[in-house]
């Protein structure tokens, strides 16, 4: 092998082999991966190099280490985010959490009411607020099976939600969209923009990610029937915890 690929660290090549085996189903969730000594012998490297490969998979969230037992394929089942069905009025209009359309596991949501904040220029433009004008914000961190998987911050026009249940710690059944509907501003259309990037220091800390694990950034805007934007929701997803599903008619 020649060129730049010949200078690639050997542990990365070993990690590639293990990752491909996991993807192919040769190792199932909960299975023990080969130890560093067998890997070192198989690939003709030092045990420390083999351990680097296993730690690389651990940092990606694909493996976990157990003291005295070795490395195992992580057993966390990815969340299938049903990107269209979850926003249906049938979900939040009936008092269900939109997360219930994604997964059947219990969700722990750590909520924080941020109150009046100055929005970024893009958020201000979408919500139609003047420069220097505050909006109302609230944030959440979602935890599934003990794993932080999602960060979410919602921004709404302050004058629209002031004094409503949306400003409380618990927004009640159906969440923000059900409360907006009660205020006469229920969403009838959504728009999502998605991009992938490496995590910020805050993303890594709050989602317990290594700096090498990408995150999925989704910006969702909720519109009323007359086209008014009533919420901008900025989401950060652990890319290893989610499968994004889009199911729609041709």
C-alpha cells in the first residue's frame, strides 16, 4: 500500500475491521469482542495498539468496557426517529409526547425554563422579532436507558406565550404544541433542516460523547395555518443513538 493510507495508524485499521464485523452482525449487542492479546497476535501489532483500536470503538459508542471482563458490543438499541409521524396532530393533540412515536422505552426529560433570551439572528429572522427583542426559551436533555441522547432548545415569541403553561417547568399533556393549539396558534406545518457536524465542547459534555463522535443538528420551525412561525426548535442528536426514518407517500 502506498501514499497517505500507508501512514494510517494501525489501530485505526483494526478498528475498521471490528466495526465492519459489528455492522455485518458477526458481533451482536452484548457480545464480547476479541481481547487485545488475540487482536495483537492476529494483526501483528503490540497489545497497546490493539487496545487503542478497542478504545476507539468505545469512544464512538459502539463498544463498552467492563472491568476485568474486556470489551463488549454496546447493547443500546438505536432510537428510530419517525420524523414525519411524530409531528402528527394525532400524537400531540391526544396528549401524547411526540417521543412516543419514536420509541417504546421510558424517557427521562431534564427540563430547564430559560425565560427571556436574546435569540440568534437566524432564529430572530424566522420568528419575525426585531433586533434586540427577547424571545421565550426552554431547553431539555433527553435520556433513554441511562444514556443522554438529545439536547433540545425551543424559542417562541414572548408575547405569544407569556403567562401560559408553556412557560412552566411542565407544559402538560401534548407539550408545547398542544398548549399552542389551546392559545389558538396550533401548528399545521413543520419544516426541518438537518446537518451533521462534530460536537462542541458543550455537546460532548452534556451527551457524554467523545470529540470524534458526530452529532446531528436539526432546526425545526412550527408554522400556523396562516404561515406564522410560532416556534423554532434547535436539536442536537447523538448520531450513534438515532436512526432517522422518513415515511411518506409518493
